């Protein structure tokens, strides 16, 4: 995007330079008409480059605004089924006090 903007800046500067150099040439002179044609062509190119730059900016803003955040996943080790069975057996034994007496 910055390269497109820089290129458009260069084209616009070239338009100003060509227009300035053609001002001192006589009206109807080939060199003046040639510079006017160059300035018109460079202006069209600069306008298109600015349109591309604007499209890039809009796309970046749209992506920044409408991109949903990535879901965060917590990394948890899978629970061990054997451990939960052992806990259940322990709980059953500790509540069964009648068999211990």
C-alpha cells in the first residue's frame, strides 16, 4: 500500500513538473501540446493509483473491523478415566462405615 502511495506521489510530482515546464512554451507549439498530453496521462495514472490505495485502505479497515477474534483454546490434558474410577471407589469405601465395624 505504501509503495502504491509513493508511486502516486511521484506521478503527481511529475505532472507538476511537466506543467511548469510547458507554461513557458508558445501556445500551439508541439512541445507544449506534448507536455499537456503527458500531464493528462500522468494525472489519469495518479488518479488510478490513488483509487487502488483507497481500496487497499478500505479493505484493511474492513478486515480490522469485521474480523472476529480467534477462539482461544485452553490446553488441558485429557482427564484420566482411571483416576476418576479410583476416586469413585475411594468415595464409596469412605462412606460405607458399616462394613468396617
